[in-house]
């Protein structure tokens, strides 16, 4: 019973960290967003929202880097 309750609490806390991460991402606070996604995944390794959000953050960083590279050419 205790482990079930602890697991549920971890999943709820994980969702809150994803929400915080998305808010940070929208403000351009990418490192803080990544920290929140990382914490979310530590609490719930199966949190698909955290995985997708982290992927979106990596993707946006890659795209920005690629754009800067081609502008310099």
C-alpha cells in the first residue's frame, strides 16, 4: 500500500515538474527547463510528457545551432 501511494505521489510530482519545465521553455529559460524535465524523469522514468518535452528542447537547440552555422557561411 505504501509503495503504491509513493508511486502515485512521484507521478503527480513528475507532472508538476514537466509543467514548470514547459513554462521555463516558453520564457527561453532552457537550462531551467532541462533541469525540470530531468527531475520529472527521476521521479517517473515513464513520463512520456517529460521525454517529449526534453526532446523538443534538444531539437530547438539543434535547430538554433544549425541556423547560426549556415548564417556564418
